[in-house]
């Protein structure tokens, strides 16, 4: 996601400095080069050696260090695609707002042309202080990106909880991925991907759902983002983390999913429906938990057809590319071809819920066949879902009108 990007990770002196090591690890895992810089007080909270071991680079510490030729503030600023200060202390915010430059981190920030992301973290009373708030406002007005601290327990158990916590490293990493969209074969394209099952409520504690894990949709979203697309992932309940840099909208029922997809489609050039939305929903949702006593020996639940999302969106296509999935247990190609025409799709991915051991619904691998509008069929072997995602996106790229 961040391959070829150079991130300058600056750490200032707060208790949350330890979280910056995890941030460095996540950035490196995404393919970025990470240069760490620390203020002298940050180096008292976490040893620079931790960052050196993680990044494989000497930590920039001292504004006047003669033994660091070429690591001066101007070089640090010049080579960065993005500078993130995490945690940024109240002192650091004050110095940046005033344009002071008495340590390596603030001096580098002044010389920076690349985007700057500040992740303030401090005691809640300090965060709420009008001086800190005024500094943050001023910096935001100057175009600095601010990730506000979170509310929750403080690092010290005796401190009362409040707003001031550094966001989790994964959230900061995600924010950085959004600020630095990868450039690739889908740059400039906005894509809506759906994933996972839906839940149709029977009563406040029961619902009807299916075995979809969401893994195929999440793999498509991740790969599309890696190729530079702006991705809206509309997901039913799934126990998967949001792929970095992807805009995740969580929904529950099929009506909710339809609404979210409709909204997202307005800005998208393509839709990939990898979700398994319900086909049927209870005619009524009971307001209170249905009691066994009221049912007797058996219980009949009346189901009605749920909206078919792809079908209802067909009138809104207007030149957009629509890709669907067909989950079939028998006569797959025939059913898939019918769905392709009924739902007016450009491409359909035929798959079986359990084509082979360790493959199919809820598994990491899948077997698919791609059936095009022109009738062509490409049968594929069992493969990881991420690999199939790549093949589907290759087909999408060929279908999209050529863009600059
Ligand atoms: N789909 C949809 N809305 C629904 C159900 C399905 O948009 N309420 C989409 C799925 O996301 C998939 C395609 O339609 O891309 C086909 O889904 P599938 O479950 O294979 O078929 P159905 O059309 O639901 O028909 P059936 O269940 O009878 O096979």
C-alpha cells in the first residue's frame, strides 16, 4: 500500500511514544521506508535503538549532531513524502504554531514541503486548554492534517479517563494510507465493493443470515486500493479489519445495504457485488423477543422477498461497470448466465460454496469462473481470494473506459 513511499516518523516526548514503534512496524509492513526522528524527551520514554532495529536506519536525534552528515533537517524534510508526528505533545503543537525551531522535529516540520500529519496525545486537561485548542485550530487552518486524540482511559491508571489518548497505530496507519493514495492501474477510479452477509431481524435478539465471511469482498477492496482506486467498501457483519486506506461503511440488513450502495454509487464508476445479501426477510420484525410459550410445538416464520440490490440499481447504471457473483450448488454456468442477463451485468463470477476442502465460503481460497457479457467463460483453479481479486480487477480495468 505504501511501497516506494518515504515516511518521516517523528516522536515527541509523551507516554504514548511507545505506540510509535508499532506504527513504524505497520508502515514498514505496508512497504514504506521509515525514517524515525525523536526529540530528546521522546528518547527518554523509548530508546532510539527500538526504532533503529525496526527501521534499519539511524534515528535522527540531534539538530547539531556532527556524526550524522546528510541527516540534517533539510535532508529529512526533502526526502519525506509525508511527515507524521506521533505522539505530538502540547509543547510540540505550541512550537509548530509559533514557528519555533529549537529541536530537530520542529525544525524539520518548518522546512517540510510534503503533507504533515499531527497526532496529538496528552492529558485531557491539557488537550482542553484554550492555548492548545487555539494552536490546533491555527495549524489546521494552515493545512496541517490533525488526527484528534481519542477518548478513553489514560496510560496511567490513576489518571481520570478523557480525550487525550493517541489513536491506535492501525488507525494512524490507515490515515496515512488515505493521505498518500497509491498510484497504480486504478488511480482516478472510484469503486464500490460490497462484502459479507446481511442480517434480517426476526425479533430484537434473533436474525436470519448466511455463512458469508466477507473475505472475497475485503480482498477485492484491498487489491483495488493497492492499485490506486478510491474504494467504498459496504460490508455486512464481518469479523475482518478494514483494509488500510479503504472507506468502510458497515451495514446490517439488506435494505440498509441497498441504501449505502445507492449512496456510494453516485460517485463510483464501477460496482462489484461480492456480498451475499439476504434473498428473504421476515414479513414482520417482532418488537419484543418471541417467547417459546406463545409458539406451542412449532413456529412458522413468514418470509417475503428482500430487495435484489443489483436489480434495483440497474436503472442507475448510466455507463457504470457492474460485476456480480453467482453462488451455485448445481447447474452453475446456466444459472450464472441467467443472472448476468437478468441483473444486466458486465461480468459475473461463478463460484461454489465448497468446491474443494479448504476452499469456498468462509475459507481463504476460492474457485471461480468468469463469465462475460459476450458469453465467454474462463474457468479458474482453486486459488487464494486475493489472487482471484487481482484477476477480477484485471477484467474490470479492461472494461473501464480508458482514463488519463
Ligand atoms: N444480490 C443482490 N441482492 C440480493 C441478493 C443477491 O444484489 N438481495 C447479488 C449478489 O451480491 C450477487 C448476485 O446478486 O452479486 C447473485 O447472488 P446469488 O445469491 O448468487 O443469487 P440470487 O440472485 O440471490 O439468486 P438465488 O439465490 O436464487 O441463486
